[in-house]
């Protein structure tokens, strides 16, 4: 099978960990950009990337690049592609656009010109034309224009890969699955200790933590990928790729625990974990983090997404001070990480973070912070280690 270039889209701040994921999966010529990582692989690797990558939002397959300065040169460039390789007149398609150009600044206009060029080619050659279907198209076409460089790609994923397929119930401020997985990988979570999410909401961080710990492919619960409707879809190859990924799953010998104060959140989290077939690894119970303490011996890995005050009515200063007090007094020998978009509230935690990483939760600029809780003082730990 021949190799070709692909582009994986991701969230800001995850480029390096996505590049690492791709390298570990076996990709060639891995190169980081801004919110994207390009790589080379064959069709089987494209299937594998969609199934296994935790921090990718989409996998695009570029099929043509050309220069365009106006609507005519855009139309002509798209007409030069032989669309019968990817579509028939009886199939449907949709065009999505990303523009960073002075020549083109209206995405709907670019989508319309692209559609016209494709439809006209079929009408000239067959007398018939494929139709647009925005909801369930047979082919998703992506047009990326950077200044005067146009890249036409096929979207192999379809719906964003953060939609893993296990989440049916969400809370008031749910966290995106790709954001959760990326945070876990940035935190160094690898399944070699106990894990806790003390404010687990609908259970996303717990599910992603279990899949990382057991090396379960991230998108194993997805109903479909866009490439399944492509003309060169190979279901036997897909099954082989799936089987090879399953052979690489591993056993997990620790505990993964979630707490939430709200009974409704606990019920939703349990439903989602059951949907993901991960309930044998994860236990969830109703509890107020501030009234809990560390229940396990040895190191503990903690990652959570506390309220920011954006959509929840709580007294931030007191709340974040209680986070700091609880971690300090009740959770010794713990690597604690959390994300917040309330940068002011961080001051009230009362602890100095050992790391601070800029991320975005949706459109909100956030910080992903690490606090190291030692048993005894730092000085004692240093003396023991040395």
C-alpha cells in the first residue's frame, strides 16, 4: 500500500504530545505546526490513527495544493482534480473551510465556489450531479487557504474525534474528551499508580485515564468514521488494524476513583463509564472532596476540572482556598493537577505550583497547574532521596 501525507488537527498546547503519540504509533515524517501535526503513513495507518490517537480532533488527507488569488483561480484549481476518484454523481458531499487569507475572507463563498467546481465537472462529464448533504454526507471535503496557498483535503474522521461515543449524559460544564486525554498525557499519567478525580462531573477524565492506563484505543466506542463511506474503504484491513490494537492493551493493577458532590453527576458519570465498558476499572461515589482524605498507600495521581465560576454560582476565593487546604492536609504523596480558566482564583490555593501550562477550554484561556504534595516537608523528602 502506498504512503501519503496526512494532517492531524489538535487543540492549542497539544502539538508536542500528539507528535509523540503519532511517533509511538509508527507514523513517518512527523512534523509539528500550530494546532496541527503532519505525518506520513498508508491507508491502514490512517484507520489506526483515527482509532487510537487520543489528542487528535480530525485526520485530514490532503489531495491537492495550488495557488489562488481570486474566485476564478480557486474554481480552476478545484476543477483540475478528478473528482470521480472520490465521488460519483449519485453520492453526496459537504465542504468545510478554514481561511487565513486576504484574498478570501468569507467561508461560505469559498464553500460555494468549491461546490460549483465539483458539481460542474460531474454535470459536464455525466449530465448528472452529486448533491450536498450537510448532516450525513458520503464525502467531507476540507478547503484550507493560507494567504494564497489552497490545500484541498478529504476529512477521514467525520465528526470531531473528541466525540468518542461513550458519553450520553453531560453536566453543566463538561470537559472535551480530547482536552481531558491531553491533560492526562501532559501530567505524565501512565497507569503506574492509583488515580483520583475528586470532582469528576460526567466522568470524562476518569474514562480517558482508564483507557490510557490499559492502552485501550481512544475511539473504540465510535459508531463510524468518514472513511467508511469512501470508495476505497477496506473493511478487512480495518478489522486487522483493530485486532492489532487490541493485542496491545495491557492490564491495570491500581485503582481509579471519582468523587462528586452532586448525586446527578455521580449517576451520569456511572452511565458514561458503563457505556465505555470501563466500569471494572473505575469506582465512583458521591462525596465532597473537602471532606475526603487519601485512601491508598503509595503515590497518588490526581487530575481534575474544578468549577471556574463561568456557569456555576460559587464563592471562588473560599472554594479555591479549600482546594489548597484539602490537598495539603489530606493528600500527602500526591501529584495533583487541575485546570482552571479563573486565573485570579489560583492565587487563593495557597500553594506554589511546580508547573503551569497554558491551554484553552473551549474559548476560555486556562492554566493547567501541578502541585506536588509531599509526605512531611520538602526538606525531609530531599534528605530521604539523597
